[in-house]
C-alpha cells in the first residue's frame, strides 16, 4: 500500500514527526492485508474504499487518547497479552451486575480480588425499545442504554478497569441492526443509499429461493428468515430535478435540487427484508462497501472510548450466498481480516473475538488458515468444549469428548480460545454424528438423551433445566439453566440432601478446573462463582417471558457474595473458595500459556479425561474424573508422560509415580507437572 505520494500525504496529516512515523510503520505492516482482503471482496471498488478508510483511520488516530496510545505501545511489546495464564474473564450484564455503569465501577475491587483480567459487559449499546433479543438489536452504536448511563460513563469505567489491569470487552453486532436504527429508518423512508445497506426484495421470489437452503435460528418465535414491511416496495422512478431558480441580482444562489438528500417513494406494495434472527433485526448487506466503512468507524470510535476486545456477534452470518446456508462464507474471513488490519493500524491494543458457534472445520477459519493464518480474529469461542463437558458429566464417559477434541485442527499459536462452563446463551447439543459414531453412539440418540437429562425428565438425572427452541422437524431441543442448577445443586437443595449437595459442588469445581486448565481465556459467567440457581422470576417480566434463557441470567446477589467468603462451608462458599484456588493455581502455572494446545491422550478408563500440554518447561498432564465414583488409575499411564515424579499444581503435592496406582476421588482433578531431572 505505501507509495511516495501516500507518504507525502501522511506527513502533511501530522504535526508530530513521531506520530507520522508510527502511523506509517503500522500502515506498512498491515496495509497489504487490508488492501488484499478488501480487493477479494470489493474488486475494482477497492481503491476508492481505501481512500475513504484512510481518512477514517487518520481521524481516529488523531483522536485517540494519550493513555490508550501508551497501551498500544505496551501491547506491541507484549503481543501475547491475551494468552497469558493470568488472563481470566468475567461476563455480566451491567444492569444485573450493578444497576448502572457507575454502579459497575463501584465493584471493580471485587473483580480484581477474584483474579479477573478481562471483563465482558453484555450488550449495552442503545437497543430498540421493548423486545430486543437481550440487547442484540442495536438502534445506536454510539450511545449507551439510557438506564445504564452515558458514553462518558463507559469511558470512565474503561479507564478504571485499565488502572486495575482489566480489559473491557463489548459486543459488536455485525450481522444486523434494529429495525429502528437510523439506517433502517432512512431505507424505509426511500433513501436509496440506505436501502443498499440491507437485503430488500419487492416480493417473495428472492426470499423463497434463499429459504430452500436456510435453517431457522429461532423456529419457535421467529420462523423464517425474511420479514414483510409495508414501507418497503419498489422505488418509483425519481422525478427529474427541478431547475434551480436563477438568483436575483445581488442575491445569493439557492442550493440546486441535486444537493437535497435523495428520498424516493415506493410503489406502496411493501417489500421483504432479510431478518435471520428476529423480525425487528434487519440483516446488513456487507457486499456494500459503505457498510464496511461504517463499521470500521464504529470500531475505532468505541476503541477510543476504551474498549479493548470486540466480541464480533453473529459474525458467521454476515455474507449471503444463494444456495448455501449463508454461514461461514469465505468473504466473512476476508472482511474480518480487513477490519482487524485497519484496527491494528490505529489501535493495536484492540483484539477481536469471533462469536462463531460452528463446527470445528469451520471454526478454525475464524482464527485464520493459509495466508490468513493468525490474521483474522485473535480469539474464538470453544463451544464444543462446553458441550462436551456437559455431555461427559451426564454420561460419566469421556470417550466422545476425547474424539471430538482430537478432531480439532491446531490453531495459530498467536490466537487463543475462550472457554466456558456456561454463558448467557442456551446450550445447543452441537455433537456431530461422525464424532458420536467414533464413540460408538448414535448422534440423534445421544442428543436426545442430553436434552432429556438436562431438562430433568431422564430417570435419575440431577439436572434442572428448561427446553429452549424445540424444533419438531429435527427433534432438536436446546437447554437453558444456570451451571449450578444443571449440575444438581438446585435439586440437592430442594431435597435438603447434603450428600447430593457435596456432589453438585464437586461437579461445578471439576467443570471450572477443565476450562481454567484447557489453555486460553476461561470465561466465568456472572454468579457462577457463587453457584447461583435458576431464576424463575424471569417469566414475570413481559419482555423476558417468551425467552426462557433469562432463567440463567439472574441478578447478582451481593449479599451472597459477601457471605460466601465469610461462610466458606455453604455451597456458595465452597464453590467460591474452590474457584479462587483454581485461579491462583492457573496464574502460577506457565504451562497454561495459550500458545500451547491441550491434546487428549488415551485413557484406560472411560470415566477419566487425560489432557497433555507440551510446554518448553516440560510436560503437563491433566487428569479429570467425570464420575461420582473413586477411580484408580495405573501409575504407569502417568509415568509415560511425566517420568517418575510429578507435582500437582492444584494441591501442591508431589506424586511418586513409581508406585502401582493413583486414585482420584469423585469428580477429582489433577494438574500434574513433571519434575526436572
């Protein structure tokens, strides 16, 4: 991209030679990735788009606050900041955590004390009023929900977090906007420029053709992928512009008609707009370069407000191609690489996380393969790990998990996984028939078993969850519920059974041990550190009642948070203490750097999961018991990986592996590190 004319132009754009050199060096480093990806998507329109983007980037660079520029330099010196073992994430809704953004700021010591270094506040940009898909129907990307505060409050919160070494993470919804967004309103009003921001059809011919290959995301309450809007019809031919009146002598010339923003009437017959998720969420047309420019401007604006990680919501859906399911198209990765390259030029402290809940062979492309290797998103959700954790917990069998994890291709070493026991969303049983068959299972049969088990109808289950989005055509049933309720704590407390309570606590600590030990950024969902149970009062809130995912989005219980540490013998206290011990052990274990992969190794007992990590400091072997039984493991299995002695990072004890066997208690965990010769 750099050339002599451009260099001269850049010098003229800066008063400070150092800033000019900084911007030029970053442009030289990332400019080719930006231009190549844009050309792959936009072809001959690329040069004009690059000129426009350069102006956006220069403006954002000049506007970037000094403390954030310092953070940029620090991150360039430590590019693996997101992969370090001390990185622990926390995910919360601002209002359910502390009411407002200022309220959140009053609890930063709580996050620091827990060991949090990455704080994801769920959607807080201004959504449409009323039903808004949990905040994912954004009406204004440059404003905060009025009940939470203002953009200045967000900036102040980000600064307070930075002062404690905690990175602020926000959602950026890329696939769609609320039907009340200004772009949609102007499209509905007949402005041709903004109609091109969306996929609008005059009749059902186009939608019906696409629908043949499209799945339904929310078949219960949002069937189909297109919505009729009476204001969207065919645009009528624009009338010839009126001739501008001649100015009177000595008078000022009036603006010509062509200078008036173009708005045209439709034929009044209405039209159809693409709405993958809900009728009030209009899918954007990323084939239009104007959409790309708008979002780069938004990203850099929010980055200058202090956002350090962007969760790219619904990223898999942004490119549409007839005859496909319109997910995971190659252009998605080109567009993400281009956005990342542009962000690296202005704000290299910023990272991208892909919200792509897709199969492993599709997921790896969101981190980068071939010439995109390590240049797309910096982080992606390891949804499969979460699904397999709950599967193994229900079946007391880890063979399916072992096979599924082995099927994952290696990720770029400069990227990281986001792992979680639970999140804000439902659990969809993303278990492939091929993975199930390798474990000797029927895919449909096992998915049916898991839905029965976690909805509480399978005989002998410990779980209490709710069915979400039953699809009669496929038989799929997704599950809602907090981690504690799904792990058996709710049932144990209803029965008043201390033995069952102890098993539920052990299950929760085991699940967190796996996510904290897998190697990436473990993401704690708000309240999991206190074992919060299902909140059935969600049904009393009209805008929440149709969506039972709110059952696992309870409000933070600050009284319980205080009591958990004061009363360590309670279930909340035991889970909290166990989790804090895991976080301390993780921070003290360099073997958990995310550049290293965890790979399953053969286990002599299906109840046990063995994960090996090959770090330059030596081998680490993790052993997890997914049953309520004591399991004895032949010591030679561990000796093959670790030698004759190993230290357990979780218990600070040394094992002599020359003995015949090692025993793990119910839901026990070991993080074993081989001792130096």
